[in-house]
C-alpha cells in the first residue's frame, strides 16, 4: 500500500512500479482539505468526527461511521445558518 498526498504523477509512477498495490490518501492532508472548506464554527466538530472515522477499529465501523456522518448531516444544517 502506498500512502499519497494526491500528487497525480507520484501515484502514476507508484502504480506502474507496484501494479498490485493500493493507493490511500494521507489522512492528514485529507483532513486539512476538508477543514479548509469547513466554516470556522464547525471545525472542531467536523475534526472530531473525521478522527472517529479514521481511527475506527475495523473497516465495517469506518463505513458505518462515514455513512452516519453523511446521513446525519447535522453540520450541514448548521453551516447553512452561518
């Protein structure tokens, strides 16, 4: 597995050299990108939810927490009022 920072050329070379390997986005950079587009008042809540997703004990739990994050959308409703 290769952990990348969303640099297309690097991912392409990695995939050419290791065709059987998977590529995963670096969670630090992914979090920064999400939080850069998050209203200031919601940054703490969203950061906490992201950590809960990223550090889940199993893939099943990750998928469950991510689905809940998307469906619940409490942060979406509040961001419209800001």
